[in-house]
């Protein structure tokens, strides 16, 4: 049977989410309002816990609309005036950019994340970071989060497992629609695949992603993400079977169903695959053209 062109078929295009909403007894969300082709309606920031001082998980990119919605969401969804602590998945701007608003609104709060390997990205938060790592447990009233180190999309990335719901806050590792970006400079597809397999091994039923809607069948989505990248890898190798090619030619061969304006993003994905395959000594590059070993 012929292989499909792609495994993940949905996308962020046209998705809408409410300004804020209660998702379960211990999870509520406030929309970051930073829409785009890869952020969907914007970053989901989460309020976690059943008490008057829930955890705030991620802060969006830092737009006025979010800083208006956050106190309202806290009050209406949690009967709260102030979060207890801030927990961060990773130091990309659309996750830490709202920190300055958090400080302005609520004063200094502890901010927990795994440090980025170099100083710059964490400094952009503008607040001191309390370093946590894989397996760190963060507790609040009614909720227990355990950090799961998941590099690949970003070198500092932590997902958080919510024990009470067998649920996972996946940040940008798994999205509610479409697939995630593996950035050229700081991403690593080999690590990302290992991270997906680490998540699949968890006793997880539901995913709260950083972008897009809640995913009710976690195992299925994680498996789909793994299969999607495995298919892409076969496609990249297949594109090279008749001889060396530049990245742009590989994109044209594989992404026949993708509009031209997304080809730059597709090229980034192809480069991520080529770097992984080069690390595994299965392809080599010579003067911008890639060939199989
Ligand atoms: Zn990110």
C-alpha cells in the first residue's frame, strides 16, 4: 500500500479559543492572544490547582490583552487575586514574554523552570529563575506537577505531568493542532524523538498543550507525532534516492500538499531531519547538496 503524504493532517489555521475557560476541577486557561500560523489563537497559559493561589503555567508573549484577561480569569475561574508561583515550560518568548506583566500585576513571584544552557534566553524573562529539573515535583493545593525533561524543540524544555488527572502539560512538544517546529540553531530532532518516546511511556490520558485545544487521547496523539516524523524521515531519504539535492528541492518533492508561503517552515523541518540523519551518518552534505551515505 502506498504511504500517505502526511500523518498529522490538522493545522492551527482558523482555530478559535475562548479568552478564558475552566477545563477541569483543577485546570483553567487564559488565552495569550498572540495569534499566528504556528501559535494558533495564541499561547495557552494555565491556572493549576483548586486553592485561592493556583500555579500559573507559562505567561504568553506579553500583550496587553492577556494582562487584562489574567486577573479576570483568576478571579472568575479560581476566586483568586494572585497566583502562588509561575511554572515555565521553556524560555521561548511566547512562553516567558508575559513575565513583566505578572510582576507588575502581582509583585515578585517565584518563577520555576529548567535553566537554558546559556544565559540570554532566561534573562529575557527579566526576573530571577528558580532552577528545577527532570522529576522535580511542584505541589499546590489540589494539584501535583512532576517535571519531565523533553529537549528537542528547545534545550530547556520541561513538560509537566499532572498526577491527579493523568494529564500532561506539553508546552510546545505536542500541540493541539499541526506539528511543532524544530528550530535550526537550538532544536534537535534526535532529542525530540527521544522526548516523544519518554512521554509515550508515561501513564497519560489527556494533554493540555501550549497552543490549540485540549487533546483527549494522549497516547494516540503522541504515537501520531512519532509516526509523522518517522514518515518524514523516510520521505527525506526517498527524495535523495536518485542523487544529491538541495534542501529547497527536497521540500518541493515532499511538501506537495503545502502552500508556498509555508515552504520556509517546511525547509526548517527538512534541515532538522538532515541534521539528525547526518548525526547518524546516513546522509552527508557537500556544497549545499545532500546525499545518502
Ligand atoms: Zn517554543
